[in-house]
C-alpha cells in the first residue's frame, strides 16, 4: 500500500479519484490531496462546479508518487504532471499555485550560452535588495535576504550604502536614511558563498550611496576590494562583459562618483535621471548604452504600469540593440500606501503592479529578451515566484 500525493496547482477545486476503485476526494487550490493506492491504477481529475470540467486521466501512476494538477487553457482540460514535468511547465495565472512547489532556481544561468553580452538576457532583480529587516513601512521592499533571493533566481541586486559614522570604515545598507540591519560585508559574504556553490552564475550589483549622511563612500568601498576575502569577487571592467567572462563573479554597476579617473566597474555615476524613463551612456571609451525606466514616484499605478509596459515592449522590439535595459516595477511608499500594497495589493491599489507584470510576461511569453526587471517583494511572501520563473524561461532560446 502506498500513498499518492496530488498537488492542486490551479485556482479551482479539483476532484480526484482512482478509476474503478473509488477513493475520491477534493483538493482545494494550492493544497495537497492524498489517496491510498494498493497497486498501479489510473488517476482521474476534473474541476468542481466549473464548465468545462476538464476531466482527464493519467494511467499507470506511481502509487508512492507526487503528481501535479494543472490547467491547460489551450486544450481546456486538466493535466496530471509528474514532478519533473511540473518543473518544466510554464506558469500561468490559472496555475497560480504551481510556484508553491516549483524547484528553486540557483543554477539557471549555468544552462545558458554564455557567449552573449549580459544585455542580451532577461534578468530578474530586486529593488533596494537589502531591506528584509527594516520592519513594515515605506522602507521595507523585500521579505527575503540576499542568500534566499539568489537561490530563488534573482541575479541583479540594488545595494545602497552609507557609513555607520563619518570616520568608521564599515559600510552598511540603508534605504534612504533608514538602517537595514545589514552590513556590506554580509552582502558580499552571501554573494561569495552563493557563487562558490554555483560557479556558472553571475550577479550584477548596482551600488550607490544611500543619499543620507556620508555620501562619499569611495574609499570605504575600495577598502573592501582590497580584503583577501573579496579581492577576486568582482568584475570591475568598464565595458559590458559576456556571461562567460563573468561566471562566478559579481559585476559592478557603479552609481556613486569617484574622485579619480581609475576604472571601477561600469560607470553610471553621471546621467541617472530622477523619476524618469531615460537613456544613459557611460563615459568614453566604454560607451555602454542603457535604457532605464525608474519612475518610482508615479503612484498612480495606471501611469506606472504603462511606463513599465512601454519599457518592456521597447526592450522586446529592439532585441539586438546592444543596450542594457533596466525596468523598475517598484513604487516608493507614499500617498497612504506601502511598497507592498503597490506590489501585491491592499488599500484599494488598482491595478496592482506585480500581478499585472506577471500577466504581461505571460502574454509575451516565448524566447524574448526583457532585460533586467527590478522587483519589490519578488515572490510575494514566499508563496509565488511566477515573475522570476517567467523571466528565466524567456531565456530558453539562449540555452546551450
């Protein structure tokens, strides 16, 4: 006797049973049902009180197996997937709970052809990546720490730094003037540990001064690069590298200014416009071109969502433009709403940014380049990683 598990990934109640042997039950959306099997049977499923019911069967199921019920909108029927099949199945809003059980994404870059420049890929990122421990409020934009983000497929980090005091050499992460209870060393330790375990990956790190007390972070930042623990961690070139050139490295995109003319990463210290969609070209001789949407003060989500869609449509339409596109799907807290409410809803926010972005990515699904997409609360509160999944899967045309 074995116990088969059926995980309902759909947004409907799913009735399931052993054909000819009964044992039927209902699995609620996002819940796991069980059924005792004494031998190999055929498993049946259908939607409850929905037309069409999408009835379907899978024969010769493993009596101790784990299976996933998903809705195939094209066939208008339920599918019963093995665990391997479920890991490859595209996310959709009908199957919102698929991401509850999907594999984490620590090695997705390792499967890509690395001969292309980083601006040729779709890359999920987080806005103000180090804010897990700020507490609820306008400074809180992430529910998970750096290590968890990397394991979940995030490959672009947005890090804002400041000194603890004017004379202290330690740098800490801040959101504006709000301390995030995270040191820069801890960020680097998380990145190093991840890359040591997943040497085929790379991490882009956009680094800026927090804009609070001690904006001149240059000397302190450089001191970290001289430490034995971190001296080989970064790619510090001024040109956009290929993925193969930076596997196992952190690629520095630098927004803070430095006092000399030395090369210290891809230089975005001049030309970053406030609350705009804009173009930026780094200094000669690198001349790296960027298109950036960062309309973080557009708290009318109709306006902000249109800006995001326009930016992504531009990225798709110009897939061979050799430009690094960065799109921020995030909105700063204000006008009575927190970043979480803008991202996932609450307080009457409509449209809601992250579900709307998911729907857009699904609509545009296929081998497309979306560039870097920066997110608040990328996977809600751990229950949904659909945006990251969609971005990662859009790179399938670049698989080895």
